[in-house]
């Protein structure tokens, strides 16, 4: 119990330090960009007096360190300031778009795990036989297709040709949950297909390596069935590395969703980020970049904790 607590506290300290470093570089990156937030808000016809007055109102006339500390306090309290492009609080903009991106990422992860694990188990039963070769070829093809190209192909096939999905239509989960899932399913599949290939290749290799271990041969000699060996020994011993790979894939899913949202015309964080870039909305951009980085750091933190629970040897390291 003490070792578990010590491990979690160590990871928590690393988590906080990582967030501070990420916040510093995020603030620094947007501070050195050319252009002034007050000038962007007021437009090119604003007088210097008006710009100076707005700079004082926004706190841009204060020392950089004080601006950073105020911005940092705001990010952790949810007060990210006012969007210069939409003239509404940044936190409310993110809250409106979050269900789209979050739901799409969750669906994509469920599809990835639900498809890649059975594929890897079936493929590793008889390596280099027909099923293994078919799955490997499919995996190579899926991994090679860029998500935006795959999105266009699936739109042409399932929306334009068969009419199964209404691309470009979005329903809020509180209004029409079935329509919400329908609008997110096809883009989630587009995000998931390359990640399925990635996890399939890793799991297949891990299972084959684990099956070649001496303890597996001993288990077979004692009369254990292949299914029992797979469930009791092989899969649990691949969990640590599998959790790490899934965490990497999940962070990649978040990044991939930003592109796919644009292709499918979904009102998610990806489109909001692109709109902020095109309109030079620095408060919106800095808040979104920090929160996306925060999500990635949280994913890896949770993966470390799960690895510790699955494999106690991680604490000794």
C-alpha cells in the first residue's frame, strides 16, 4: 500500500511539473507572435489612445510575468478570458464544442479496441497462415491511408452512394441521442481504422512473442487449453505494453479528430481551433492549445497509474 501511494504521489508531482512547463511554453509561444490582441479586437481604424485603453483593460500593459501568472490562474479556474473573434467567454465556446470531439474520440477508441483485439488474437493463433496474412494485408492498407483521404472515400461510399449517413448534419445529444451517434459514427470509423492497424500489429507481435515463452510451454505440458492460457497468462502479460500503446493511440485520436471534423463539417474543437487561427483569436488559441496538451498529459498520467496496478514491477523501477 505504501509503495502504491509513493508511486502515485511521484507521478502526481511529475504531472504538475509537466503542466507548468506546458503552460509556460504555451503562454510564451502566443506572447512572441506578431500582432497585438487589442489591435486585432479594435481593427485597423482604431486610434493609439483606444488601443492603449483596451490594453490596460485586458491587462496587456502589465509585466510579462504578471500576465503569465494571471493567465495560469485563469486556465486552472476555467476563466480563459474573452474570445476576440466571438466576443464570448472562451470557456463557454469550448464547453459548447466539447461533446462533439469527446464523443467522437470515445467512439473511435471503442471501435479500435473492439476490432484490434479480436483481429490480433485470431491472427496470432497460426502466424503466417491465411488468416494472419489477410489481416496483415488489411492492416498495411489501413495504416497507409491518410485520415482525410479515408474520410472522403467513406463519405462517397456510405453517404453519397448508399445514403446511410447524413454528412454535415449534427444533433446535440440532449436533443436527439440517436442522431448524435449517427452523426459521429462515420467520422469515428475514419479516425479508428488507421489506429486499429497500429494496435493490431503491436498486439499480434506481443502475443506471438509471449506464446513462445517457456512458461507457456510448461502450461501446455500441464494440460491447460489454449483458451485458458490466452486468458490467464498471455493477455495479462501483454497488458502493460498494451496500455502504453493505447494511451499513445488515444492522444493521436484527439489530434486526428481535429482534421476529420473539418472534413465532416462537425462543430467540434477542431473547427473552433481553425477558426481561431484564421481570426487571430489569441485568447481562444492559447486556451485550446493548453487544454489539448492537458488532455494528453492526463492520458499518460492515467496510463502510468494503470500500468502500476496491472504490473507491480513498475513500482520497483
